[in-house]
C-alpha cells in the first residue's frame, strides 16, 4: 500500500501520461485496438499499472490499446474472459500473483499452457520484518535460528489465502516447521502499524508498504524473498543467502494467448519492454517504491508464472484452503 504522497505522485504521473495521449494521436488506425484485460476496477493498482504501460506502448507498437475491466473471483472473471478472446495478438491480460493463486485453486478454466508470457511490469518482493526495538532477532541469522528452534512466533499478513499467508506457510515449511500463528489484517499499512505496536512478532510486507517505519528505524527488514538484495535495506539478506530456496513477490505482468504467432509475440514483447524503459514508466516505478529491475522479458516472467502456480497449488491444499 502506497502512502498518500506516493499515491499522489503516481496519480500525477498517470494524469500527465493521459494528457500526452490526447496531444499525440495514434500513428495508425489500420489495426484494431489491443484489449488490455485487468481484474481491477478503474484506479486500482493493477488498472493503474496497465495504463502506465500503455502510455508508451501505444507508440512503440503503433497500435491503440484499451483497458477492459473484468472484476470478480480474484481474477477468475478476467481469466475466463481472456480465454474467450481470439488468439490474434490483440488481447493482453495483466496477470498478477492473485491470478496465480486463483488458477492454482482451480477457480478458472484457463491454464498456464494457454498463456504466452510477454513481459513483467512490477515486482515487489515479500520481506519478513520485525520490530527493531522489541524483537529478540537482530540479524537474519538469529531469526532463522529461532525458526529452526521452533520459537513461538506470531506472523502478520493480509487476509487468509493471500500471498502473505502463503509466504508464511512456505517459509515455515522450508525450515521444517508447521504453520505458525498467522494474524490477518486488512492491508499492509495496518499490518505495519500493528507490527510497531507489538501485535505480531513478524510482518510479511513489501518495502513500499513499510517504507516510512523502516526509514524511521521502527521496523527492521530481515529476510528478502528475492533473487537479489535491495539497496535501501542493505542489512537484510535474501533467503537464498541464508541457504533457503524461496522466492516470492507481489507481482504484475502481461500475457497473451499461447496460439499467437512467435513473430507477433516478439513484436509485443519488444514494444512493451521499450515502453517500460521510458522515463515516464520508470518514474511510476520509483514513486511506487520499486526500481528498474521490475520489468523483465518473457523468459524470466514465464518462469515466474509457472513457479507461482506450481508452488501455490500444493501449498494451498496442505493449508486446507482448497475445496
């Protein structure tokens, strides 16, 4: 969850980008508009991310783009609609970690094999954080040792069945422990506040959600569930640096249909990657607490999608969250 200042900045950037679109007409009207299908309502995080990509992608692809909002079912409505669209290279779906969870639960008829990854748009690693002043764990190593020792630790995250809930389960499982006590909150902002207040021992947060208390020295990030460390929190270590193979994040990216020709998929990928390298999109990332490593091409993005869906299905079953 972004703080008010960051939301205002992101909104200003989006408004500026929208104004640019009205100044510079589309370069061709010969092609149909590309549908960009999202599960979020207008103004939601995924909707904004899609529109920020589109600002420059319209130019790089020389084709108009329109957002199609299909809300409901944790992304199921969007995925089911996407499946009905022709594989002509004129439909894109914004795929998120929420879609991966819904797909892993079998709540949609769409499968991973029916999608072709294009590019990742945002990636906000899951980070395990503690209260700097009251936590007995002052280093990542102490925290891991406490977990392995079976210390009674209360974890906080967002609602049941979310990426935060899965993160805690998979983290404990990797360390040979049963599911710890998990207390759900309405959002990352509330969780950060309650971590400072002492309601939980460990918070499963993104850096963008806890930037202010981290900068104030109230919350200390210990373990980053990413391939690489993060410059703003140099004392935190990745799980892999600690010998634990676990990479999880709140992520968004773009897919099309597997039946789209390789040439068209390559064209879409090149155009969208170029669009996301533009200063306008990079400013959006920066004001969202993210960096230039968020956009990734189809190769790593496709691997991430398969990893999420493949990991989440068995985990949700073990957690008793699948019908």
